[in-house]
C-alpha cells in the first residue's frame, strides 16, 4: 500500500516485520526522534516554505524510517512526498514460470519498490514478450503475438486486451516515445495483468502445453 501520513506518523509496510502493515511513529516516549529541514523548496509546480526530513521508528520492531514532508507551517501539517524503507510488492507466480521470465518479473517489482515506475513498466513489457516467446509465439511483433495467443485460446480475449492496453502500450511509451511520467497506478495495472498472464500459461502447465502442441507452437516431448 501507499504510505499514509497522519498526525506525524506514517502507516506503511515494514520489511523487517515481514512486510506487515504497521505504524512508523515520529515520537519515542513523547520526544521527537529527530528532524532536519531546509527553507523554500519547489515540488511539482508548488513552492513550499519548508522541506523536512523526519526520523521515525516502527512500532512493531523499532526499525528506523525516514519521511520527507513538504510544508508551509510545521511537520504535522505537511504533505508526505517520500518515505523509506520501501517494501517490494511481490505478487505470487506459478512455480513452473521459467527462471529468466521470473527474474524479469521480479526485477520489475524491485524497480517499483524505489518508485521507478517507468523502468518497472518496461520490464513488465519484457516479461510479457519473454513469456510469449517461451511458449512458441515468435513471429511478428509483440502485438501480433498477443493476438495469436488469444486466437489459440492460450489467453482470453479480455486478457489479450489488457495485455495490449496495460502492458504493451505502456511499455512502448517508455521505450519508444517521448519521455512522459508513468504513474504508480499505471504500473500497478501492468503488474497485476502480467501476473495473470503468467498464471494463464503456467498455473495448469500440462493443459497449456497440450494446447500449444496441438496448435504447433511447441513440439511434443
């Protein structure tokens, strides 16, 4: 989940608590844990009076955290713009996913853990392409391969549309077009649908392999 800022504390996942949702507190025994600030800072078109960096601690395991808050008055009334530690939002994938495809998918998640949404989205596109190639879809461009997988019944028509709209097009924007911001929500959509496509191909691998062999995508063992 996105870190939530309230009353000076941050509600976020703690990696040292196994990724559990916890509260990072800005005070210990009633005393502030520490803060440093600088005056006059511009962020996304707005100039704030102060940019504050505040130390926090996990209420569960006491791990340290750092909140970056922009404010026009004091820390408690500020806007949280960044928080560390970040946790990697990892989705479950089938055991049969090939190692190279799995590593590509996990590296996309690693990029996302530091807010590199463009890099993560590009790697999800690469994950989709590698998945299709490893299943015998090797001709034409990525759009053609997605359509062929849908025509064969390896993925549904609805899933193919998501593969086009949420993964392929977004990845193309990153790789081929002029620079633009990719949002966390865009990455999240691509992440979720990339996982579902991995499930389509590898959750019931024997059935999918039989289909792909019948369609002459893979050779019979």
